[in-house]
């Protein structure tokens, strides 16, 4: 079994474990160690207010945000009740984010990764410790989604 097949097998197993996605207000837990800078963590995992534009418009804004992200576009990798999976592949490294949404919030959560994007300290699907590249790419996705929500 090659690495890519193993990754997708793990991904399918992880999907079966997700019952209901639920974005929530987020504050960095100061007691978790090791961790990256709070500003990096917040730039990725801080919730985005939807201004109650509706679930369909929110879903569309997320998908549009994935396509218009600065740098490289994110690839649609599936969805379920209240979440969309977004995948980013770069130089053999892969990152999959679970973008959870409801009527009032959108939140990006770490789902799975291979290579340099693997989280080094994962707590409740929030990546508290990772490399700078991870935080830059995910921040760009979050900013793009927030812009699309504001346009609605």
C-alpha cells in the first residue's frame, strides 16, 4: 500500500467518525504546551461571523473562497452535514482542513495532513503547534472565505 492510498484510507475512516460538525467561538488555551504563537493559531482557527446570510450562501462562500485563495486554490475533498473538506497539495505535502459552518459561524479545523503540514500538537481539532507554512496557507484560506462571506 503506497502512502497516498494509506492517506485516503485514513481519511475515509476519519470521515465515518464525524457525526456533526459544529463551529464554536474560539479562544487560545494558554495552558497548552508546546504551541505556536497565539496570533498564528487565531489567524487560522478563529471563527468567522456569517452575519446570518443563510446556510446555502455560507456554503457557496466557502467554496468560492477555496477557489480564490491567494497563491494556490484549495480542492474540494467532500462534505457532510455542516462541513466541507478542503485539500491542499504542495510539493508532496498534503493538508486537509474541515471547514465547519452553521447559521452564524464558520470555523476551520485541522482534519488530516501528510509531510510538513502534520500537526505537532492537536487539541480538539485545533492545531496548536505546526510550522510557519501551515499557518500561512491556512490563514490565506480563512481570509479568502471571510472576504466571500462579506460579499454576500
